[in-house]
């Protein structure tokens, strides 16, 4: 049985927002080359693998646009290694198919309304996955080589790293802060 840890690929700016406690969820429909043709949760515990290529300032709310520049500091398209600084545990996977319901989440994330609307409309028959994540900073960030298998528009990859122990994980938010935000999101969604 293959037990390599999973990593979820996400914009470096969104990973930064998660690591700074600016938001506690990501939204997924899947990458263009997903093996299953739609997004599926492959693991409830995973590393957050930052990606850089598709980030665009105009897709972030104005107050968060500098996060794109911050995430690109020191990065080049010829890098052979990536630094992974965080690990996540999925608390809940909420499926959304309705624009009005999606709009209630606007205060809780960094993206523009037009970007979230496009995410919902893409592959319209499939719901948008809003994954509530408990995020932890790694006490010792991982420097891993970028392998050919990691490249491309896919959500999940298996990485060559050890799953962190509790001692290696530093919660981004306290239990109380996390549960408060999660409850506010559920309330906004009518859950």
C-alpha cells in the first residue's frame, strides 16, 4: 500500500492567507487535468503545496493584492525546489452549487466576487467544494525537489516527505479562534 503523504496544490498567495489566518477555507472544482475529471477529496490531512504560475492580482480583493508580490519574492519559473511551510486538516467539505449561497462567503476570503463566480460556473454540473481547513505551520519547513509528477493543473500530488507529528505542527489559530470563524461561515451558509 502506498503511504506517501498527499499535498494539495494552491496559489501561494492563498496558502499565505491560510498561514496568516486571513481565511480558513479554500474553494475547489479541480484542476484541468484531474484524473477523475472533477474534484474529489483524496485526503483529510495534507501539506499545502504553493503554486505561482496562475496567480493574478485582479483576482484578489484590492486589500490582498500585495500578497501576490509577497508570494513571488525569490521565486522564478526555473526553481528546482519548493518550500512547504504548512499542513492542513480538513474539518468539513461543504458543497455549494448556488451563487447566492456562495456570495454569503465573500467576507471570509481573499478572492474577488468575479473570481469566485467563475469558479462556481466552471464545470457547472459539479458543486464547488468549500473545504474548511485547520491549518498548521510546520516547525521546520520542507524543501523538496520539484518532480515532473508535481507539474500541471491538478489538485493532489503525492510528495516524498514524512507526515508531520503533532510536535512539528504550530496551529495558525487557537481552537477558539478557529471554531468561531468556522461557526460564522456555517451560519452565513445557513448550516
